[in-house]
C-alpha cells in the first residue's frame, strides 16, 4: 500500500482514469468527489489550502483504493491541535470519501496510518452518511484500534429533490447522455438563477461569478460523462423552475441545485414532491494514535457537556 498527498490539480488530472475506476467501484457513491466534479470545485473554490489524499494498492500505483480531499487546521474546538478534516465545498452536501468497496478496510487503514505519520491529533469527516456502509467501516476501524469516535449530532438531509407537474404546469427532462440542447439548457438555468438572486432570495446581490462558473463547468463535464440530468417546468410556455441533477458513476442520483422564477413561488411550491431519499448525515470526529488525541477529545466532550448543562439550567 502507498499513500500520496497531492496538492497540484495538474497532478490530479494525470490520475483521472484511475480515479474514475474508483468512482465506479466505490463503497458508497459520492458524485461530489468524482473527478469531473471535484476538479471543477478545486478550480473555483480552493484557496490553495486543499490537498487530496490518495491511497494506492502498491507503490507502482496500479490501483487507486481511496481518495479524500483534505484541509488542515491548527485547532480543534479552539484547542491547539493538528486537525485534519475532509473538504466540503459550496454545493457539496455529502462528504463521504471514495473508498474501493473490495478494499474498504485497507483503504481506511491507509488514511489512518498516514494521519499517524503526520502527527495528526484529530481527524474529522464532515457531512458523512451514518446510515451507510462507509460509517460501518469507520466503526470497525474504531473497534479494532480502540479509537474514540464522536458524533455530536445527526440531521436528515435530502440528497434528491423532485418536481411533479400540476394543473397547467408542463415538465421536460434532459436525460443523461442527451447533449444536443445542452447549451440552451445551461443558458436558461443561468438566467433563471441570476433572476432568483434578486427575486426568490430577495437580495440585490449578483449571482456569484465563481458559483456560476462552477455550475456551468459541472453541467458540461457531467454531460460529457453521461451523468447530467435536468428537469424544467413551464407554465403557459414560460420557464418557472429548472433543477440540476447528477448521477453517480455506478449508482445514485443527487440534486446539485435548483433555480426558480420567484414570480411563480406559489405554483412551484405545489409541484414539490415529498422526498423519500433523505439520509442521516453527521460530522464525525475520530481520534488518532497521537498521545494527546484522546485526552483532547475527552476534554472537549466534558467542556461541551458543562456548557449544555449551564445553558439549559438558565432556561
């Protein structure tokens, strides 16, 4: 096994073929960490502080077993510490690393050993589904290595949203693999989203250029990979909503963003379909082999318990 920390996007582009194979064999799908999606996010949102950790099967890099984008902080709950966490960017509701399903424990152990070598005190994973196979793999690592695992809170998050046409509202879908009218759909989405920043969001601020560039790049890259799906709603030939969805390399479908015409807010609310794909999401804090790791996490636990007690006693 070989672990590599990559800081250059150019170096990441060199391993895209192996990256795409990993995405098709991942323990849990996460389109937000697939090559075409993460590279676009790094280009638009990274400030040079993001690195990507790669776990290879051997030093010759024949097979990629794991991939997780990382950021380093120098504190944990305001306590001085070498604190590594996965990077979640704008429009990234899911932070589950890409881990090869046939080598899941090996890949996760590679990450854990690398953390020990770098002197990490705490490792955090943001926006991870705790009702899936990856979390079970983390639990196995915790038991086997007597680690501390903190899961402060959980919340339900819908990774997929739907529209259902009602009355005179008509629906049209751009299916994965369809690219003939892609540029028209991109223009319509951008125009609708720009209007939404002043209407639906009730703000005079402009649609952030970085956000616009990211979404447009993702739409084009997703179309090339055959993983883009868009749904548009019209009322009397006027566009009132357009949603952007991405399919995983092997399975899963995720909603990235939706744009609305604020003038038709009441109609749009009637088209919303109850979601059945919500996941239990949490941020995980995991101890490392560092001798101060467990004492630090215990201290934070106690401090948080005291704070909750004090605040609740005043109500």
